[in-house]
C-alpha cells in the first residue's frame, strides 16, 4: 500500500483528486490551503475568525464515496433571494458551525469526512486564520488572495506577513509519503499558500518520496500569463529554495479551436513545453475532457497517468 500526499487547493486540486481516488492500493492524504478570502468563505472568515473552509469543502466533495444526499447538501448554494444567506454555500456554513461547536476546525473536517465516507484524509495546511500577500514585479504589495487573483499583474512572489503554524498532520503526511503530488490549481493562490508555510517548505525539501507536479493545462490571466511548463516549475522552486520536483505531468491534448477561442477572450492559453532538456522527468499524456463545453481534467485519464507512473517505478 503506497502513501500519497497531495498538496494544493481550489477547483484544480478537486479535479486531480477525482482521478487519484480511483487508484487502487494507495492511502490518500490531501493537504489543503486555507487562505481563500472571497465569496461565502471570505464572509464567514470575517464573521467567525476561522480558517477558510471553501477549498476543504470542495476537496471533501471530490473524495466522497458517492453522490449522496449529504454531498448534494454540502454543495448547495443559496440564491440571491435568500436574504442574508444569499451567496452562502451550505457546506461552508455546516463546517463553520461544527468548528464553533467542537472548538476545532480539524475535528469539524473529520466529522464531516466520516459522514460523507470520503476516500482518504483531508488535512488543512494550518489552523490559523491567515492572509496571503503578493509582491508584484513592480514592487507593489497586494493583500488578500481574492485581490491577488483580481489584480491581473505579474506576481514576483507570495508570502505571509506573520508566523503561520503548520497543522502537524500535514508534516507527517509529507514525511511518510511514497509519492508527493503537487497540483492542479492556481500556482500563486492555491498551491503556494501551502508551500510557503516554513515547516511545510522544510519538510518538502527533505522529503524522501517521489515528488510529482501535475501542471495546469491553461495559463491564468493575472497569475501565469505566458507561462510555459518550465515557468510553472520555476515558480514553485523559487519559493521552495530548492529543486525538489522529480516528475512533471502535462497535457498533450488537442484542444478544439472553438474552445480555444472562448478561452482567448479570457486571455487564457494552452501551457506548452518550452524546451526538451530538463533536470526532471517530463511526462506528456492525454488528461483532458471537453464534453461539458469547457476544458476540464478527466478523472479516468488522471488515474491512468498516475497508474502508469507507479507501474514504471515498480
């Protein structure tokens, strides 16, 4: 039984986990960022002063054993005619209520995970109520994950302006992992908020497990404009202070032209491989699905790509 630690946040991590949960004979540990401060999550953080729960909720839904009634409830969002509840996600409210009742965000996650019968263990990277900052290429400082995403400026680095205590289970998961999977998701606002926590960064730099990075398939305007596969990796290594990635997995799918045109309107373009020689292994494979009219990672293709990596290692 192989132990796999996944590090990320946002919708990208959820897409990756829907594939990885199908892999047989692995123990799955998911380390999730809690720096989100937008939407329902941001409002609850401001009111209750607790860690961001939106990405945690999304990850639990991705890892749920089946589409149960509880899973549907956790994903329900109140419409604009719901008064003060408008825009709130019911799952976020449930997690917030359990956090207040038990006095522990981690315990609230465990309780909901048991009810939803998720595959694996969900671990917040910290239990602190944290605020993410970014320094832009021209030296400007931006406060808050939501503002960073909306700034549409070239980011030099992200950081916290306070000490952030790591949740200890995250370090254990990294230390004991046979495979450490980073991604998918926004590099600066979903993945790095975990990695820049000092204790996590040090643990990753000393990790014995194989480190695999699943690269995004499209650039993100305001975060990764003009980024190649290599520039994504460079951003991670710059914040880590050490080159740790062993294998990079990226999409080689042919994206339909009409879909590319739609993404061009959002200034989003396919992420390409920039050169042929790397210090890390590069694996190009089919990962995407276009059936919904948008570009999404296909769970079964993700599973097959990870299965192949394990088979080759064995």
